[in-house]
C-alpha cells in the first residue's frame, strides 16, 4: 500500500514536470488556463484538449508500463516535444469536431428522443450480444463500476455521445444526395474490363468422411451409403448437415465457387470440373478422406456481363465519391472558419 502511494505521488510529480508553454515561451499563469486555439471566437482550453486527447490516461499508462522510459519522456526537452506534437495533432482533430458540431446546429439538426432511445437500445443489445450478457448480468457489471441503473447509464451515454450523434446526422445529410450516374458506371466498366475477366468456376457442395479414427474401407463404405440415400431421393443439404465431417456441414456442405487454381484437393477439382450441374459423384478419395460431391452451378470463363457487376461498380464508385465529398466539405468548413492556433 505504501509503495502504491509513493508511485501515485511520483506520477503526479511527473505530470507537473511537463511544462505547458505559452507563445512567448513563458509558463502560463496559474490563474489563467492556457488557450491552445480559438475557433470562430470560441476558446478551446488546454484541459478540454487534454480531455479530448486522453492525454493524462495515456501518460499514466506509459508510466505504469515502463517508468524509466516515461521519466525520459516527462523530464527531457525531446520527450516534451513528443507530447507537444501529439497535442497539436489532437488539437487539429478537436478543431474539426468543433466546426462540424457548430455546422450541425446551424443547420437546425436535432436528435429527437425517439432516435436517442433507439440508438441507446441498439447499443445495449450489441453489448449484451457481444459479451453474452443477460439483462441481470449487464446490470451487475454496471453496478461494479458504480452505475446504479440502466437509466443512469443511459443519461451518461447520451451526454458523452451527443456530439457524435450530431456529427452522424450531419454526415448523413451531406452525403445522402451523393449519387453515381448510369453513364459513369458504364464508362468504368468499359475502361476496366480486365477487372471483370473471370476464370471457369464451379459451385459445389460435398459430404466428407474423414480417414482418421476409421479405416479407408469404412470411410468409403459410409460414403457409398450416402450415394444410395441420394439416389433414393434424400436431400443433399440435409444429409450433409447430419453426416458430413467437413467444416461446411452446417452450411449443407456448400463450399461456394472454386476455380482450377484454388487450393483445393486436386482429386476433388478434377471430378467437380467434369460434372454437370445437379450431378452427384461417386465417392472421391483425397488426402482428407472420401467426398460425395454435388455440382450446383457453373460459370464459364470470360467477361462478366455488365448487368452482373453493375451493383458492385456502383457501390465502389459511390463509396469513393462519398469519401471525396466529405473531405471537401470538411476542408471548406475549415477554410471558411476563423481559427487562431496558439499551441
């Protein structure tokens, strides 16, 4: 306990050792907090910047991880320059955030309570799903962090997320009208046809019996029984789910499209590429065991038709255009703002 107390004092002293410099090179007065930037007449304080940048937590984590290295960072001019450069980078991000939040409010963007409720409820459901938590377990975890109720947590969450909600709505508003014309999609297709050349493909499902704990004769016999069941009219996918020992069993044996260049057992490919659609093979031996193969579709080698790839091209071009539009929007916001950086 005593050692821990000494360590905390040391951390505090090290933070004090990091000078906060004003423009004239002198330390800022204790009575007046340094202002690293002014954006459209609104001051950004150093405490606001450090809160945004998570500076203290990062430095404390550094100290707890490697005290000797941390002392060099805190107590040398070069180390202080690293901290200063980090603050400059985060200050730039904070300035952009301030401008975007102000723009959202200027546009009259509002987040109604119904939307806030949905955002919070969706967030809670994701947390519960990702961590396999029941409602009771979630509440217990919150109480362990000093949060007494879900309503209390909701208030905290929405307060901390308010700016982010405004930015999401602003981005949606800016990008909703971005579209890609049919002509641009066709021009891209015509100019990049080599991207849409495909090799011969075959789509297959299989039922696998591994040769591990059983002999080859046993595995082959089990595969032959499956072939008979299929000849009697049993469904391939159902039999795969029940009997296949391969990783695709839960998917009805479906392994999707393959080409002759794919890293698939050569015996499997040789048979599959010589079968017709809906044909089922006799047992095929490979290094993995015995396969019963069904071909469900084939695609010839050649150029994919425009109609087949139109959606893919549109999505790619749209994402690129949206990114460009957003970057241009943010750049314009900054160019038109009155910004005085003092850090």
